[in-house]
């Protein structure tokens, strides 16, 4: 390993449960963990360890959901494919949602997100063009109105509450909570 020195503050994604790396030493729930260098990065000085601990799982979950071919299968950032369509991130202010907004925006997609009104400015700063209050009783019709005439990126594995609302006449239907 050449990127790090003893005493460096680093974070990494432990690969212990990944099928090609299922070694006990590479598991995350222990005092000392073996990390692959390419799955590790320095922790910026202004970030606390507690904040950094959430990043690897949140980022990998968001990246899998967005870019895995069996899920949304979006074109990854930096690929020559035309990045078109709108991505809806439900729960945009969560750790996974925040990662998903940034990844989708960096990949060139139009991003909209749900969050509490307190976090609307936050998700916009991350790259969401619009934010919707997930507690609003009209959220489905509000999002349908926002998406009218646009291409919503959906994969075979999505389960957005919006699916029912996007039926034949785009008439919003109530959902049960």
C-alpha cells in the first residue's frame, strides 16, 4: 500500500461479505479490518469518524441502485451514453438519498427528490432540481405534475409509490401508509 501511512485517517468499504472476497479479515464488524486500497480513501480533516463511517455503505447502496443493470441500470458518470431522463430520489436527505442525488446529477440526469421542507435547500445543493415534502397528502399528484412530459428513469426493480399514479391517465391514486 502506497497511498496511506500509519496514523492516517481513512475510511473504506469492507468487502468481507462480497462473494469474491469472503474472508473473515475483510469483514467490517471487528476491531481491526483489512481493506482493499482501491476501496479506501482519506477522511477529510473537517469530517468526524462518525460521519465518515456511514459513507461507504450509503455510497455503494446508492451506486448499486442507480447503476446496477438489474435495478435502474443508468449510465454511469463519465460514460459516453446520453444521460437523459429524470431520476426521483425518495428520501433525498438520507445518507443513501444524498449519495444518490449527487451520483445521478454527476452522471447528467435531471434529479428530483423528496425530503422534509427543512431539508429542501440541502437536497437542492446536492443537485436536485426540485424537492417535494414527502408528508404532503398531494405528493403523488405534485410529482406527476412535475414529471408530465418528461421521461422518468425506472428499472425493473423499482417500487416507487409513483408507479400507480403513472397509470393510463396519470390520475393519482391514494396509497396506504
